[in-house]
């Protein structure tokens, strides 16, 4: 159990965590940031995607002790983000969600995609989001929503 | 937002979309109570063994451990189950599959609970495992030693390792086969499919000082959870309160009990709140999956393609517990005629107990398996008769006056329109696009399906608040499909108020009115009608009060957009819902609270025309229809099959919210595509070899078709709310057959065995070439 200082959504938290604890557990059980979901705990489903230094990462595969010098951004940290807000609106309008369990991870990964590539093609969106699973929508409405958000942000 | 409160047919977003997208929506795993413990489960390592004893001493001595429950904590009589009371909350006396919950621990942290669960020592005496239905039905070794003494809620005919059997006959099948010109017979095999709801099963339970238990869990019916826990723990229903927070997908997985009885037992023993969330592996191994079926289909036809007789035989792997198996078999056989005229039929089948996890409800409920077989079979008939597969079907489909098998009503019938819509949109007659690669074989495939909308009981309560806004109270959880939004739309439509003025209470057995649940594609149809009728009663009450205020007859009044009651044709002579409701709350009549309660009554089987043994559903009907064309490319070098495009037409009666209907069609298509091409739970001996998302692949963005074209057909069902029928399952049901038919028509091979993996397709192609 070591003391670690985590920078999460711009706030510094000094917390004692076992060296084996994942960032996902720390976020959810210690900090109450439950927007990051545990779908598989194995790095496959993408429901726990957060941005670590602006790169989408699996919180379930990241150890909290290793995140000491990094800037972590969870879904809760995108509230006033312009790109994420456009995505949330486009997903809502276009029914690009159903049960919503994968949605925070989708928004995070799509946000980081648009931050790097503001005008992605449909193929680039499918490639960029391919690490995130959705069992409800069939994906088509998610692709359309990301395109719509990109379009909106270009105006 | 819709103008002036009109909401019917509007493409409204889900009311809680923003909550889900921003991560603030709370699922069961996101709930934390003060002093809450965390639970973990010890799973059986053996497929079949007697439990000789438990040693809990090491586990109890571990840090943070507060309680352990085992089968010894359960009374002998606390068996539960939907159709056969054959399960305990935790294994008692015997274990029947690898992964079965044997003991559960509550501790301060999840890590402590998991460590202690692993330290529970159980002594087993192994028994030979029966891993196939054939082996189980032949064996002297039994899974359920006292099966014949167990209570059943239907005539299952269960004995030995036979879980249930069903036999349905109509017409004279022997005579039918004698009178036809050609007889075709094929055998099909389907696999176990995992639901893979993104949210694993979870539950949180708390006991109050009076011993009353509250359970939060993702489910498809809070009242079913209440019923199961009541039986499993010997508690009266009134001592159980069951709620459903947000549900992270289900598809049948969470309809019957999952871990709620175990978590309630831990909370009762520890006297603390306990939360337990399954790992992904446990979610694969412990709960339930889609039934593997072996199906033999035999159809007799005239030379002109007219169907005359059909026999279907099904052998179903039920797994260790009956769960929904008797009904899954029954529904599969009940759908074995499909939406066709076939005068002489005999459909029969058996479910066997095996030492695998239980198989149960999964989107399509037996119909997905049956339709894969029957619709593949019809394409083979068309090919032999050198007829266009769509023309062959058009010749035989049910007309609007035709009854379903058994004589029950079909409701509205948009079959022909579904077929014509996809035929036109896919340019079927042109035969489809050319292969994209030189090694590609490309083809279009077609399939047709029907699935019911109505059965069992439903009710709803509508309350007018003092300010004239409305609380809609239905107990059916929204699994993500947006059903709560649809119910709010229906209420807003009747009361002519903006949807924003209708809020919905969360499903809660204490406060919600009974509904059997969000399953079987019945929610819009059943709960929707409850909401419409209760809302109409509210409208009547509003008019009665308005008549007193405006000093006229209620018959002269009408509802105006936005929450007003006015004299017909004199809109300025009006009063508002707010004014009426305030008056009701403080002066006259009391608050306006109206409900509607009903049970579906259209007998499934007319005994004058049809004989049925062991068909466990008394009333069922009002069918939705779907026709699908897929454009498929098969790589002749690798055997890999890719769906390029799909056209899926669904007759949903009336689309209350077309955008959400499209969501159902698209999502169901891709889940059905996973079933057809990718997904299979594989057993290595008695153990599931691929209980992780690394090894069990579901479709991703890359496997999904480039384009799915959802086509909504509205036939207007006379019984449905504003004409609506169900759409939850129908979109999945025909997909596997459509893809199989496309693979065949592309010139690759006929695949009789799901999933159509690259290996299987390639082998079949080579086999076919060898035969040539």
C-alpha cells in the first residue's frame, strides 16, 4: 500500500492504493467516478476507456500506482469539453446508444479521435472505435453520430 | 422536441440518453451504500459431483470476511424455477455444471471476498458427466435424482434426464406426405450463444431492521425477481422489495433469476448491505446461454411449390436446470410452420438435462434456431424446384385472414409488404453486386420470420400531479431499447401534452403496478396498451372535472394540445390540467390516479383443429413479421464471410418512435450476424474453453455490415396501442438463415451448422467440390 498522487480531471488526489490496484478500481471504488464502467476487466470491451495524457487507455489494464505523473481524464472530466459535448448531442439525437453501458467509453475514444482527426472518414471512425464493443446498436448509428458531430464542429 | 405535444411517430431521443452518455446514469455496480460489503462466489470445478461437506474455517478467518453462505443455509424445500422447481440459490447436495455457484462470501472489499471464496473448501465425490442430450437421454446416471417429485407449472413429461417434451399436430401429416409430389428433408445444428450484455450480472441487497429485504439488480422484470427470491429463500413476496436501476443490456440473460437469491442470502446472513458483480468470465460460465438445437425438417410440396406437409423434430440441450427450456422448445415448435400455409404438420421435440450451464431465454427464444433451419430448408426446396426463393415464399405465405398454427390470431399481417420492400430495395432481381475481390463469391440471400407480441399480464398506473404534469408508473425495466420513452410517448399522445410533462417512475415492486416483464417482444404491445388505457381513463376524469368547472356536459369537451380541456369548437372556453388537478387535490374528487390491468387472452391452441401435448403457453398471438435480404461476400481462399449490406423490413404495426425501431432492427441484425458467423461457446470436455471476450468474439465496428437499411412496415394492428406490435426480437430471427442462403446462392456451399465460421465454410466448399 503506497501513497500515490493522481491527477484526475484536473484535481490532485493523494490516496493510498495497493500496488496491484487498477485505475478502474481506484476511480470507481475510491473516488466515486462510476462513469467509467467495468465490462470485462480484461482490456477487450472498452467500457472503461479513459484518456491518460490525451491517449485513450483501458483503466482496467492501468495500475493506479503507475499513473502518478499522468493526467487522467474520465468521462466526468469532459463536461465542458467542446468536442465531447458535440458528440453527446449527436449521440443523443441520433440514437447512437441503447443501454448506455458502453457509451462513456465510446464518447471518450471518439472525442480523442476527433481531437486528432477532426474530419475522419467513415472507415477511419470504424477503425478508430473498433476497440470498443457495443452489443445493442449494431454500430451504424454510432458511426453516423460521430460523423454528425465532426460536421457540427467544423461549422 | 415535438410541437404542441404530439409525439406519436416522432423520432424522439431516449429520455435518459444524456445521463447515460455522460456517465451519470447509475447501473447496479455503480450503487454504493454506507457500510456495504462486497460479495464473491465460489464456482464448482466439476460438472457433476456430490457435495460431501464444506470446511469454512480458513475462509472465515480471513481478513474482512463477514459471512459465508452455502447450500447448507438453504431449506430442502426452497427449490425454484420458472417451469420446473429444480434449482437452489446455491448448489445443494450436488453440483451439476462447471461454474455453478457453490458458496458465496461477503467481505469488506471485493478482493477480500474473492480471496475468501477461493479458500472455501468443499469435498466432492465425482459422478460421470453427461455432456450431450443424446448421452443424457441414454444414460442411467441422473442429474436430478428426484425430478418426478419436483413441482412443475406445466405438463413437461419430465423423467430421467428428459426435462420436457412437446408435440403439436394439425391436419393429417401422413396423408399430407402421401399427397405431395416431392419430399425434402434436412438436418441443422445450432450452437450455444452467449448474451454478452456489456453490463455483467450484478445485485445489491439490503435488509432492514424488520427483516424486509430490498434488492437492486438489472433485470427484465422486478416481479419475476421477487417471485424467484421468494421461492429460493422461503420469504413471502411482501417481505421483498425489488428494484431495477439502469440495465446495461440483457437480451434474455437477466429475465429469470441470476445472482439475486445469492446476494439476498448474503445480506440476510451478514445483516449488512452486500453488492456482488460478476466478472466477465463468471457471467459467461454461471448464468445462461442460448440453447443448442439439433433440428430435422421434412417438408412435402407439390411440383408447383405449394407446401402440403411438414414434420419437424428438435432435440435441445437444456443444460443443468430447466429454466425456460420447456417454453423455448414449445415456442420453437410453435414457430416451426413459420408464417406459411401448411395444412398438415407434426412438430415434436425434447429437451434433455446435461451437465452444462442452463440454457435459457435469448432474443428469439427458440425461434432464432428454428427459423435458421426452416428458412434454410425452404431455399433448398426453391433451388431443387428451380424457383426463385422469394416467389416460392410468396406462393405459400399466410394471408391476412389466415390463423396462426393452433388457430390463434395473427393480428395484422404486413408479410407481403415486408417481402416486396426488401426485394425492391435490394434490387433482388438484378442478382446483387459483383464480388469486390478476385477470390470473392458474392450473393444475395433472403429469409422471412414471424414472432409474437402478446402474452401474459400487464398493468400501468398514471397519476396526475398537482401542477398537471404526469407520473407514469409501469414496472417494466428499460433494457436500453428506449421502451420507457415509448411508453411516455403513448401517455403524452393520449393526454395531448409534451413528452417532457410525463415522467416515469423506476421499476419497484413496492410502487409499480404488475407487469410480467420486458421480454418476448411484448412490451410496446402489452405495457403500451396498459398505458394508453390508463391514460384514457385519466382523460375521462379530466373531462368530468372540466365539465363541472365549465358547466357543461363531459361529452361536449375535448382535450387541447398542451394540457387543456375545452368545449369542442370553442377553444377559449377551457380549463387547464393544472387547474383541474389543484381542484382535485384540495377541494373536489381527490387526486386523479388511474390504472389499467389486463391479461392477454387469445388461446394458442384450438383443440378442435390442433392437438398439443406439453405446450406450456395457454395464450399467445399478435405477430410481427420480418423479411431480410443480405448481400454477402465469401472469400473462396479463406472461407471468410462478410456481410456487405442488409435490408431488413419489419412489420411493427405502427412505429411509435421510428428512430428507436430502427435501433432495434439494426442492433438485432448485428447480434444475429454474430450468431450466424462468429459466436460459439466451445466446451473443452465439461469446461467452457472461451469464457472471455478475448476468446469469444462478438461483432465489432469492423465486422458489422457497411450498411444496414432498416425498413419499417406499418400494418396497424387492431389490438395494439395505436396499432403497434413488438420489434425486440423479430429483427434477429431471420438473420442467420438469410446469411446462410446468401452463402449458398453466392456459390459457396450450404451450411447446415452454425456458426458459419471461415473454417466451416471452407470445409463445406471443398466437400461440395469433392462431391462434384
